[in-house]
């Protein structure tokens, strides 16, 4: 007996969040999940937003996920263009201080995902001893 058409049709997978347009992905997926992760790390009131403007430290126009953490610390996750696969840099600053160093971010990764962006950002903030009891 041959399979019916219904049996041979594979279900269509929903698109991955990373396949969305850049601003939709950042605002609908990355920022809410990043805020949840920071809240779980002990920072319940953060302001995280997507901005287009001057990159901290070196200047030049870029897209940035800017995070103002509840303890006054701040981070800038910068994207060279409005694509999650573009070159990325990160800057961080203590309360009331402008950042003085811009670091490469995720330079060796072949694929950029929401989970990877969040985990590496949290890893970087933890390396600064901003998260948890270090």
C-alpha cells in the first residue's frame, strides 16, 4: 500500500528567530530573553534597547543593543550592520564612566544564534565580575 499524500508531507518547521529581519529579531527575541537572563542573574530592573548611533570608544555609525543594568553599569553590543552575522564588538562601563575599550565579540563563530549571543554576553559580564558572587 502506498503512503497517502498526508503521510508523505513533512511538517513545515517554523522559521528560526535568527531568520527574522534584524530589528524584529533583536526586539522580539534577543532583548526579552537577555532581560530574563539578567533578571535570573540578580538584575531585575534593566533597560535594554536597540539603537542606531555612534559606536562607543571609536565612533562610527552602528547598530547597538544598549543595556543599562539596574546597578548603573552599562554595556553596548555593537553590530557593524543591521545583520546578526555582521562583525560585532562590545563595550562595558561601570556606573557613571564612559567605556574606554572596545573589544571584538564572537569573532570565531561560524553561526550566530540568539542562545550564543546571550550566553557569550553573560559570560563576558561575568568575567568582569558583574554577575553573581565572584
